């Protein structure tokens, strides 16, 4: 997961280059804030913005009141004038569960907040086991996108989406980032992150794990190590404007599930520190001092 890799592509101008970026993707600062359901950690809602066709979102089991609409809200790193939306169903479970692909999908946008200022954008039919691109008649400004899945192609219980994408040009400057350093209450107990420039180190209470990697203050491309160095993997996490950290973790290159949590007040404490955690999983002192992050130990 190379969040910060620079790829040079010939483009007509900077505006065209910006419009070619999927602004919903986690690696570009997109983050899911809320969602109605997901089947389990193997089919998380974060999969719709992970830029991979290998993973996809599946709805949870229907409630007594039914299971439509399924919805989720995605925050982008700033306001964009959106020009194109994409609903990709190419790698859902259609072969084994015919009709499970999302069909009718409704979009709302907001530039106010994730809870207010919603304006209807469009309603469209996705394609069964295929990819649909929707070009907007004119650019529409948005920082928050609400997606509502209203139906599928006939499966009686579940609905799935492979990927959601949005393309457009940035409007104005990016808003200031909140301080990412601190303690987060996550689904894997407490996590501490310490940011110094574009470097991040940290630790988490569960299994006395150590994390390290790179960040731009919003997107965290990190590695995790635990159990005295015997287990390791990666994670891609995004910090929302409200202090909600959300993303996915991987082991042996395979997505294992979501990793998410809220930032706690600055006075919050944690039963670990990055240096001790790093030493506990096999990093030597010189590696920690020079921030070389040599995972060969």
C-alpha cells in the first residue's frame, strides 16, 4: 500500500490531473464515517473505497423492518466540484448469489457537515456484475457524500458493492488538519500515534503491538508488528475532520478487516509506549534513533 508513491503521468494541466484522482479512495483521504450495516469484518464498508477489486462490501442480515435503504456517509479531504461518479459491481458474489449486486443507488451531497446541508444529487441504476460511470451534467460541489442503496437485482437477503469512486476538481484550499498525535479508542483496544513530520510511530495495548510508517496528517500508511515480532502486516487508516480514524488492516497482503476508533482527549493515557513496544518486537536502538524503520531487525 504505497500511499505516498509519486507517479508522473503526462496531463494537459494541473486541473485535469486533479480531476483524474478518485477523491473517495482511502489512499487519497476518503473515509467512511457511518454506515447502516456490514455482513462481517471480511466484507466491511471500507472495502468500497479501498481501490481494490479483491474486496467488497456486503450488507448485514435484514432487520425485522427490512433492509433498505442501506446507507453510508463518506468524507473527502476537502470540497471538490464532482464531475463523475462510479459504481463498480464487477467482483461481487453474483456467481454464487445471483442478484446480489446493488441496483438502485441514490446520492446526496453536502458542503456543510456530515449531518446537515444534504442536497439530492442523483438516483441511478448500477449494472449487474459490471461497472457504471455517471458523468454529471455540471460539476457539483461536495465534501460529504451520502450513498443510499435502495435495491439489488433480486437476491432475497443481501446486497453488495465492489467499489465507489468520485472524480472532480478541488475547490479552494484544503482545510487545516487536526493534530493526529494522541490516543484512540479502537476496536482493537487503545492505539497511540505519535507524528513527527511525515513519520508516525505508535503502539497499541492489544498484544503490545508496535506501528510505524508515513502520514500526511490525514492518511496513515503504516506497518504493525506484534507477538515479539512473529506477526506483522500493514494498515491504511484515514483520520476524519472530526477525529474518527477508520481504515483496513492487512496480513500477508490480504485484507483482514476494519480498524477504527475515535480520538480521546489529550489527557488520555495508554499502557504502552512506542519505544518499549518496538524493542519488544525486535527493533534495535539504532533503528529507533535514526527512524530508519528497518524491519529486518
